[in-house]
């Protein structure tokens, strides 16, 4: 999952980004001011935006209003040093999904981030099912036809990303941007190998192919009968 962190306190931004990157499945982009944050949010696809309120150039509330005016429904977690109930209510009414008051515990930040991402994917239920493939986002396990499949972390996260987007063609670039940070170019020559290994493991002993490769366009799950929950 790809997260945008908009925070102007450099030390705090570094600590939060490091904690998120240490969490399996999270890639993080950082912006140190509101204008940069709004620009990144407008030009990239994120699963969560963590947004500080007190930002230079454009404050957090301005960024939030801009996102919602553009009909960007990406979940937003607000970081605030303010304790007034009225400001929190205003933020929630403006489209924020949750907030954390500074100082906060990094473990709580990660837990809330995971919950918001699950909610943003269509529900808090941790099980994703497509045809005979079942993926548990909490345990990070995969089964097909009831049999456990041993995947590497990268293979797992590719499958999870595709299962959140059934029938959608996902480009190689999009996969790379959600698996890695700005330096995803360094990994671009291995994505085909990861997908090939994932397909081989999923299709071993199965009659229905799992992942379709569309030359020059990307990848798409060819599994049918989607049923989340």
C-alpha cells in the first residue's frame, strides 16, 4: 500500500516514514509543505494520506478541502497539535477520516493507518476472496482451493494489490510505485520475475489461470466470481 505523508517537521517526518516503511507492505512518499503534498496527491494514486495541519505554503485543512473538491476520496488521517473539539469536528465534516493528536504513539499510527486502508478498500473485513483464492490481509496468508500457498513478501503484496482491483488492468509502473518508494526504478527489471513466480505458485494444480499478462499494458486477475467477505 502506498502512503503519502505530509509533515513539515523533518525529524518527525523521518521517524514516521521509517516506522511505516518498516511495516510490511507499506511504501511512503513524503512532502514537507502543503503545496507539494497537494501536487503529489493530485498526480499519484495513494491508499492513505497522513496530513499534518500546520504546514507552510498551504495548511492541512486547505489540502484536505482541495482533495475533496477534486472528488479524491483517498482516506486522510490528520495529525494535529490542536485539542479543541470544534476544530476536530470541522475537520471531520470537511472530509477527514480520522485524526491523531501530537504527540502520538507510532504503533497507534500504524494500526489506524491499516484500519483506514482496509476501510478505503471497501470494508474492514480482513479476508479477500476471488474465485477459489482467499487472502487474509491480517495474517498475510494465501490459500487456493483451501490449500496454503507460500509466497514471498513481494509476491504477496502484488497479489493483494491485484485482488483489490479485480478486472482492472494494472500497469507495471503502477505496481512498482505501490511496492516501492521514489527509487522504484531500481526494481523495475525484476517485477516480471515476481509476477511470473506468483502466477506459477497460484496456478500449480489449478485449472483456472490466475493472472493475465497484457503485453505493453500490464497485468489483470483472470479469476472470476469475486466475493469479498
